[in-house]
């Protein structure tokens, strides 16, 4: 589970996002990072049992994202992120394909997965797979447990017009218009700090697995 001290550290970091404060509270960061690493290692070890594409040697070291922001090309010069992120895939946190993501932030934590903003070639291949094998995708996203947990695809990244090569009257045009094929489920702070936190997060990741299989097959 995620400790209340970890969430408290992130809350304070959001309020005091500067290097002086961070150095003064470095021991708190180290404790929080260890908690997130331990949580990630348990999740990864269990997820590997479901998703065999994740190498057995992958650990939190390859999956937990840096707290330090790259501010070179950003107007926001805050040096630190306001969350802990865990990216899990065949390549750990760095992956050009389908994967899993756990976001830890007070009042805004979530689990997500799928393929976020695929490159043009992959996007074309995924749309073609959806068009040719719609039934395989529907078996995943229309599953009652999946729908109850996620609802449906995230809609933030969507074309305003019909994608090239597809009819506006296509029965699944709203899915084909997506630019990202991801799903998200939010968690409360209490859920992440509770004794069932690992099981709850794993439930979401395991439900995402068939979606990732479909998306990965599309870009082979």
C-alpha cells in the first residue's frame, strides 16, 4: 500500500516546488520513493504472471519515473513533478507501444493502460485492426467487468474529423477517431492507503492486458 507519509510529501512538494525545500526534505523524498519502489515491485512481480511480454528481470528501477522535470522546453520551470509515476511494459517506463501506468498523486491517483498517442504508422495499423477485427476488440471493451471498471476509452485525444480512408457512417467511427487508445480508473487516497491497494491496482492492470494484446498484435 501507499503510505500516508508518501502522499503528504507529494502534497507538500506541490506547495513548495523549489530546490531549496526539496533538499531540506530529501530524507522525506527518499522514504516516499522507497515506498513507491516497494509498491511497484510487488505490482510488477504479480503482473508478470499475467503478461509474459514483461521480462522477469524488470523491477521498479526500470519503471518508476524520475521526480525531476525536464524544463528545457517548458514555460513551467517547476523543477519537480507533482506525482510519482510507474510505467510498466516490456521496456519498463520507456515504451513505444502498449503498456500500463500507475499515477500516484493526492486526490488524483489512477491506473491506466493501452497505447497513448501512437506514432502515425502504429495509429494507422491500429485503426486497420479495429476495422478488420472489430469483434476481437469488442470482446475486450464490452466485457462487463472491463466496462464497470473503466467505462470505455479515454476521449481526450480524438480527431474532430473522420480519419482518412474511413466512412463517417462507420458503426465504430468514434473509436476510429481516437488518437490514443487508453483507459483510466481513478483511485481515492484511502483506497491506495488501504490493505487492498495492491489487489485493486492489479485488478485494473489485468483487465487492461487483453486490450494491450489486441493493440500489440495490430502493430506487429
